[in-house]
C-alpha cells in the first residue's frame, strides 16, 4: 500500500483516491502551493514499447498538481471549496522505464482570485540510487523559487516531463 500520509495525517483529497493508491504514490513533502511525490514504475504502467505509458506520467503529474492546489488543512472559510484543473499541458522529454522511481515536484507559480498556475517537473532515477531515495523537506522546493524560476533543489535524476496546470477554485457542492 502506498504511503499517502504526511506527518501522520492523510491529505483530504487522497482519502478516497483509489487511482493514486493503485499507482503506489508516496507523498514526500507538502506545503502551501507545493507538493513532492514519488512512485516506482511497475510493469502494468508500461506501454507496448516497454516504457512508461504517457497516461501514467500524466496521472502522476496530475496528482502532484492536485496536492499543490488544495491545502491539506483548509481554513474554515475555504472548507466548501476545491481547486480543480481548468487546463493542463504536458511535454514528454525522455522515456522512463520499469523499475525507475519517478519524482514529481509541483510548485505554484501564480495565483489571482480563483485562478492559479502551477509547474510540475517529473524526474526518473534508477532504483537504489541516492537520487531515487532523495526526500526534500516540506516546502523546500517552493521556498527557493520565485514565479517563473525553476527549483534550485530539484531532485537529481533525469527530467522526463514538464507538466503545466491551470487551476480554478470552485464550490464543492
């Protein structure tokens, strides 16, 4: 089972997120506007070419995006709201392969009113390497960056995809 908790608590959006559980996503760090997650690529996540299926990389980036957009402990005034994707783009830069550990680092770049802009970098490292085991402290990646800048403490490993998400905060209903 995936480690979907941080500091002993479960992020509210992961409580019933069976897709993230099936993917084996581990939450490494969470902070306001930031999330770092990790997962290992399994055989059933590969396409016919023996590399990570683009949909798996997209879903992985989308989970990091959702975690960065939604606070783990919302203020009472925000409890009736959720933040969802209004649009996304992904650029696949290099393939990732079975057994590699993926790390996604999501950071808010801009926020105004109910809209936001997030950048998510997805890295791949071979298992057992220091890069695959690296854990960033909560908030470290976003603290070292400003809108429009890349993280200075990005996990080592190869950058395999860039995901950009546009968010919109709406009523839960």
